[in-house]
């Protein structure tokens, strides 16, 4: 039996834990908050009259399984502050509610502390005003989640008001050198399209426009296309707007219409700002403590072969991924540990 500590109880940490526990290994999850789930615990299923394959239904079983395994211990409200030893006999110093202790004789360590979303960063996006008609995608996620029984698709979506029009602006905080995130976050085109379908489902008369740089979607929704937007009566404009302002009863979006070659305005009742996946500040600490490398955006990758160090990284700590990508990455990490014959049983 191998003894493994996993830092982070999001879907990456939880999936790695169940794979290891199912092979009778001993797992300790160290989670800084008081519940499992990570970012996705606040996101809602985006099924309408059909499933839109947002993967959210993949996660509940995993978190339930974690709770059911006797060989998984979960330490909530716990932080790591020290790390010593060598592969096969590591010790982690931890602090839980002001009490310091250590977890000893660890064969492996998995770091799965995930990502930060753009709205949580201090830099934020300058276009966000104190206006209830401008919301982050994660706020719309919370409204969608509050549909309560997401399987009952007729259950009303409640917003603070009934919008007659809505606009999504994509690539907020991503694909921008200025915002120190030159990369594509991969997930926001897909969730915005699904959110637009949810809005259409509950407000059939609503006019929806999405400002895209281009469409990026892999995984379950590979066929996402401008034609698909047209088919679902979702308008799109191929540019990133120049300016957003509050005007009278509307939000005004000033943009350059590349097709017509001129500047134009669009007024809307509701503006949803997409937000991507960003590296957590704690990655800097992990890079020092566990001898890992930070990439130019602050995501982590190993310096030495993980087979030699027994220190693995799982999920979005390494860069943007959707739930399906995170689950498959985490299974991969677990199988590497399970199949490593140099330590434990
Ligand atoms: C607005 C938005 C909507 C999205 N919608 C979808 C969708 O519909 N479908 C989809 O497939 N994907 C979606 N995603 C992507 C999805 O959120 C990620 O793929 C997934 O959450 C990654 O899981 P993770 O475990 O890597 O990270 P996280 O969810 O970030 O989990 C990390 C965990 O580590 C814990 N932690 C952090 N720091 C510490 C520390 N120092 N010590 C101990 N614990 C720590 C955290 O509390 C958390 O529990 C969306 C993303 C965004 C931003
Ligand atoms: S997934 Fe779409 S919205 Fe998100 S950064 Fe990539 S191109 Fe922009």
C-alpha cells in the first residue's frame, strides 16, 4: 500500500484520490476551504431541452465517492507550510486551525490546487462597473445553478430582472499581452454558448449577441461553429469591443465592425463578461517548496522527472482545462503512481 498526500480537493484532487483509493492505497486530501469541489461547486448544469454536455454531471459522483472511501482522509481548512524528506519518505508540515503538525512517511505527493478566475484577480477588467446589468460569467453560473433541480429543465431561471437582450464578450483576461495572459483559456467559448442557450430557453424572445475573437472549443462540443450559433438564433460579431459604458437604461458597447469596416454601437440590457483560467499566486510558493518550474504565465510544470521525485501535478495547476480534460489528466497521474513499482506495495 502506498501513502499519498493530495493538496487540493477540486475535481483534479478528488478524481486522483478515488483512483488511488480504489486500488487500496492510503490517501490524504489537504483542502484549504471547508468543502470539496473547488471552482465547479458554484457552476450550474446548462441542460436545456437537450443535454449540452458541459460535463458538470461528471463530478457529483466523484465527490460522493471520495466521502465513501475509508482509505481517504480529508483535512479541511488545512494549509501546507513545510516539506522535507526524500521520495518514499516525505513529510508535509501542515497548519489546521492554528495547530501545527506533520504528515509523515509519504510515498508520493500530488499538487492539485487549481486555478483562479479572472474576476478574482486584483487587476480585473476595467470595463466592469458597479452596474447590476454587467456580470461575470461566474455570476451567471450561480444564477444557473440556483435553478435548484437542474434535471427539471422547466424550473425557471431567476435573474435580478428580465432582460430583453444580452451580450457576451469573450476573451476577457485571456489572449491579451496587457493582461499577462496571452494564451486561450479554452473553456469560455463553450460555456458562453451553453449559457446563451440557457438564456434563450428561459427567455425565448431575448436577443443574444456574442463578441468573439474566434471560436475555440474542443472536447464534447467539437462541432461548435458560427453556423451552430446561427441555427440557435444567437448573433455573433467577430471582434473584441473597444469600449463599454452605461447609458440611460442600457449598456452601450462600442466596437469596430470588421465586415462593414466601420465603428458601431450595440445597446443591451445585460452584459456577460467571459472569464478564463489563470494561475494561482500559491504556485510561486509550490515552485520553491517542491522544486517545480513556473511557466511565463505562472502555471507549474516539473523540472525533474516525476518518476524520480514522486511529486506529481494534476489538473488546471498546469494550465487551462475543462472538466473532462481535468478528469483524464488526474486519472493519468493516478495510474502513473499505481504503476510505479519502486516504492510501496
Ligand atoms: C466561469 C467558468 C465556467 C466554467 N464552466 C465549465 C463547464 O461548464 N464545463 C467544464 O467542463 N469546465 C468548466 N470550467 C472549467 C472548470 O472550472 C475546471 O476545469 C475545473 O474546475 C478544474 O478543476 P481543478 O481541480 O483543477 O481546480 P479547482 O476547481 O480550482 O480546485 C482546486 C482546489 O484546490 C484548493 N486549494 C487551492 N489552494 C490551496 C492550498 N494552498 N491548500 C489547499 N487547498 C488549496 C481549492 O480550494 C480547490 O478546492 C469553467 C471555468 C470557469 C472559469
Ligand atoms: S476559449 Fe474562447 S473566449 Fe476563452 S480565451 Fe479562448 S477564444 Fe477567448
